[in-house]
C-alpha cells in the first residue's frame, strides 16, 4: 500500500443545473475540489461540459443516472415507466435488467466522450450501481472495457482489474455533517492510500429551488470547500490532492 495520504474531493451532479455547475467549477478554481462527475441526461449537460473544458486540471467522470429524468438509450424498457421516465426506488430495483442498464450506461458514457471529455472514472446518481446488483455487474463490465476506475463503498469487493479509491466517505452531506469541523475530522482520520470524499457544492438557482430536495446546504458546502482553513490544513499535513486519473 502507498503510505502517503492522497485525497480526491469529488463533486457529484455536474450539469444538474447552472448553479450546480458554476459552484463546482468555483470550488475547483478557488478551493480544494479536484474531481467531478457529470450528469449527461439533463438539459444543461452540453453547455456545462463545454464550460468544463476551461479547467483542464479538473478530473471529470460520469455520474451515471438511472433514476432521474429520461434515458439516452432506446434500449431501456426495464428502466422506465409508461411515460418514458426513469423508474425510481423499489420499482427500479425490481424491474431493472443488466442488459438495459449496460446499454444505458454505455450511451451516457459515449455522450460524455463525444463532448471531448477525457473520462476519469464512473459513479452513479444516488449510488444506484451499489444498490442494484445487476447495475454493479454492468458497471464492472463497462469499467473493465474502458479501463476506468469506479466509485465503491470501502467494503465493496471488486475484481483485481478494477481500480477504486481505498476508502470512500459519503457523509459530508446534510445539515448535520456539512460543517468545517466535520470535514476536517474526516481529513484528520485519512488512512494511507487514496480516499474519496463526496460533496455537492453549488450556487443556488431557481432550478434547485423548484426541483431539488437538497438546496441551501449546497452553498454551505461551497463555502467550506473554498475556505483558507481547509486549504491550509491539507497543505500543512502534506495531503496530496488528486483526481481519479491519478490512480
């Protein structure tokens, strides 16, 4: 194991709304955010990815969407309702089959590649690939084909040929845990090797106000991720900031 401590700070939801995209890019430019994963089935996806090209040091992966909006693939019958919208929750878990999931994953990945993005890794919206067994199987197959790392819970068993961070923290989230002290507590407990900390920074906008259940806490995350306190702590303790392209 690498005895140095390396940290990936990854923002989910890139492209969800203009405010989310702007917040993520701001946290990268002025803070410690190193990586993001893009939602490509949103109305803002193309313009967000075009904007991201101005930040060549930002790692960009795919935030695979299975339970919000509509699919990109025509082969997604087990994933959608009668209106063509993605199923959610238990309905999705019970209905999804691996071939449909794999076809949709490849469609979303191809969209990202076609925008000229050098894709660093794969994860999913609401961790659906870690909650639906056939979705994890599909992601492992695609990850191996494209030689891409994936996000996994720290105790997820992965094949040797699939790269992932050694540890993953998803609890810098919600009003209770989105504090500077809590994030520094996570950083102080970093183990040797590579750790990913998930985040969701944003500037508020009308889309988030109308359609997202996770709103103003995103702006608090943005404030913390760009704070001098956090930057100085990481520098003082010689924590290396990387993205998944550095695995």
